[in-house]
């Protein structure tokens, strides 16, 4: 029989993070459901994986009695129970194994969890932290671009790409780029949406990469391995062109507000189109719905866009997402009145850039 006593807050913190990684459906759930508590003498390692992200956090218990053991528990139920307990520094959680049951005690609260089979759970080992180096603002920079990755299954467009000097993402209809220094021998691509689960945007992290994984330590007690795609990322140099014949500077909030109001007409429209008009010192936006009508707005840009008016059509979600994620409040937008099929370029400042293609997609794409 093994018995472990934890400070409630420390166990809850580890379980909260592990539950974000643990799978809830699909093939990963069939193979790697649950959270592992690996009791190793004076320490306990909390583990979870969705077969793309591999999470480990070391927790120091108050006391351990019995032999080393690994417990596999249902991630959602177990984490919710522990994280909903009072978390002041004086509270304790006691976990005691009896057969295939893990008994739980917290003050006068009692319960038990049926242990899951450990035999089929994937195994992995800790990595050497000496190989890692500090990366500044990693999560914040990734957050600026990963919204542009594909939400489908088209690898590697479902990923976030690191070149060593910048990070970018694209679904071939929109592209986002931000500076990020990462010491890697070759560019790597990891699935989008993973890093934000366990790295806060305010944190600096330690990182390292080989040909299989991106290794991360958000803090000295936590290790994360993120799988790297084995598919080569396309050359985006032709798309990442910032040269445009015309540039217009505008307040982001003003333009976004005009688009969001017009987007009210998206309701019930499966393939909405945001019509934008540029020229004659104005930017105009309009969205129409055959059943509901249409709505538009005009923004004056004195001394700018001094050419004949041209119309450029966009997917509303693409253009508005780019504006929403742009960190600058005053943005510069570049376009080509003579080639309305060319992607709109949004300069977010500090090396951050977004490219949004008209409804036809980016050059060379099949979207």
C-alpha cells in the first residue's frame, strides 16, 4: 500500500496544467487518456500526453509511505475534484492506494477513484535541462501568429513554423509573421495551438530542439516536449513581400469597428464576403446579406489613398482576425490598386506582419 500526502495547492496547480494536455477524444484518447502520478520516493511526477505534447511536472509531497508506484487516473474528473478544493496553504490531500482503487481524503471529504490500466500508457523520459537556453517572449510571439494556421488537417499548414529568427503561420489564405530568436540548426514546425496550453504569454522559457522534438521548460519544475512535423514547410519568401505601391495609416479600432458592425450581416450566410473600397482619401467597408440587406461604413483618410477607388473582397474572418491580433493601435496597410488580387499587407510594427489574400487565396495556392 502506498500513501502520499500533498499540499492541496501544489497538486492542484500541476493537475490543472496536465489536464490541458490530456486528450479528451479521438485516437490520442484511446491510447493516452488520463493523468499519471508517478510516485518516486520523495517526489511525484505528474504526467500527461496527447501524443503531440508530452508534459511532466515535479511536485514535492509532504510525505510518502510505501513503495514507488505509478497511478493512472481519469484526467477530467480527477483534476476537477482536486482543483475545486480550498487551496489555502494549510489544506492537505491524502491519496492512498488499496488494490485498484485510489482513496482520497481532504479534511472531512472522502472519495475514491478507480485506477486505469498503466500497461498500455506511453512512456517517455525526462530530458537534460543543461541543453536548454532562455528564449524571451516565446509564448507572446507565437500567440501573434498561430491564429493564421490552418484549422484543418493539411500538414504542415496546421503548424507554427520557426526559422530561428522568426515564427510564422499560414493556411495559404493568410500569413502571420513575428520575430523570435530560437537557436536551431534547421527550421522546425510544430502543431499550432499546443504551446499556448502550457506557456503563459508573460513567461520567458528555456528551449532546445532536435529533429524530433521542441523541448521546453516553462519553470524549473516542468518539462514539455512538443512533436515536430516531419514534413517540410513551404518557402514563403515570395509571399512575405512588404512592398506595395500604396500605404494607408489608420487607427486599428476605427477600421475594426466598421468591419465588426458590417459583419452583423454574416448571420445565416455560409460564404460571406467583406467588400472593401480603397481610394479618393477613403476606406469603405460593406457586407451584404440577400435576406437581410446590407450595411457599410466609410472612414476618411485625408491625404492618403489618393487614387481612383478600387474594390477588394475578403473573407471577413480573415481580415478581422488579422486586425484583432495586430498589437499596434495605429496600423499601416499596404495594397496595390493596380492588382487587387495581391494580398493586403498589414504592418504591425516591431517586425510583425500580416498578409491577407483576397478571396482567391495566396499566389500558388489551391484555396
